[in-house]
C-alpha cells in the first residue's frame, strides 16, 4: 500500500493528465489545488513525512486555517505528474492563522507548491464562503482559445459571458452567473491573487487576460468540465469570427438565453442581458 493507492490521489493525478492531454499545459503551464476532506487526510496521514518549515504566503484566508491541500509543484510539468507524482505534486498543511503552508507529503527534491498558490488560496477562501463550504477545487490552465479571445473582446465580464453563452447552448446552464475577467497583471503574486478572488466572489470562473483561465468547483468532474465547456465555447466563438470575418448572421438571443435558464431551472445573470 502506498499513498498512490488512495483514491483521491489517483483522481487528482488523472485530472492533471487529462489537462495535459487537452493541450492546456505546455511546459510548466497551469496548476491545480484541491482542499482535502477530513477522511482523505486521515487516509493519507500514514504516508506523511516530517513536516517542512512554515512558509508565509503574503495573503491570509482565516477560513482555511488547518486545512490540507493537494497542489502541483512550482516549475513542474503536468506532463510528468502521472510518471513521477512524488516530485511533481504534494500535500501542504495550512497553519492556524491561515497565512502559511508547510509540506507534509511529496514535492520531493526541494520543490515548492505552485507559484500561483497565493491566487489558488485566496480563490479557495472566497469560493468556500460563496458556496457554503462546497468548493474544493481551483484549476488554472492555458487553453489557447480563451486566451485568444482576450485580444479581441473588451476585457469585461459582460462581454466574455455573453460571447461564451452565445457560442453554445449548454453554456448558460453550465455557468449561468457568467465568467469574470482580470486585466493583464504580472502572475504569481498577491496583487493578481486579490484581483482574481474579487471576481470569484461573483463567478466560479475568471479569465486572465493574455494568460489563461481559473475555474472552481466542488469536485474534479465539475471543475474540469467547466474548463472544458468554456474553452470549447471559446473555440466555437473564434471559429465563427474567423469564418465570418465578424459578420455573424444569427446567434442565441437574450430571450433564448432566458428560455434555457427557465427550462433548466438555473438563474441566469440578468445584468448581462438586454
Ligand atoms: O505554473 O501557469 O501562471 C505556471 C503558470 C503560472
Ligand atoms: Zn498560468
């Protein structure tokens, strides 16, 4: 028996590999964190090592004190997670103030949690609050089509939400609140973490201009599915723009969007409808 036999580790590794297979994780691009359930921590504890030193994050999430997170490693490649989990991913514990982490498993060879750990951590803090504790997954990837859209659309939640909703009928059902947008910023620090978590108060996904996408959800299926749905809608949007030269003949109307929301029992964000 090894920690790699524990189901949550297997599911986490599968999601990393699924993202790699989609082409969303060139080189060390992207990162994934998962807030573990108490029983999952217990199942993994026999395999924990002597904890490393506490490392301050520069951000605080008081509601995450004492939690354990699975995380990809800084500079590590999603492509390698399935082959070498011990060096590519790890488990960190959060301290009682909710401002520092320490490594309790994995990240072997001096590795550290993802460079975007502050953004993930603040997003977890906000999403846990917004979903009454249901949110467990934060996923960042570099899908090409959503990134391409950030060069042609206004960098507003309204413009992106409408364009994505209109690109595929499933979209208003999958993300009825819409998506947030964060203007271009230097990645990896507290500033982009705060700006992203501001968006995550209202949306469960946020686009990073000229960089990628953050998605959140209660489990791996829903969160991966959200990334996948948004990126596919972005691909359709870009195909339509490329083939039509911007002269769109017809689309899903605002009343169509309202009709989908009504029949599927979701509350569409009326702020973005005319
Ligand atoms: O992990 O994706 O945003 C590399 C990145 C930084
Ligand atoms: Zn990135």
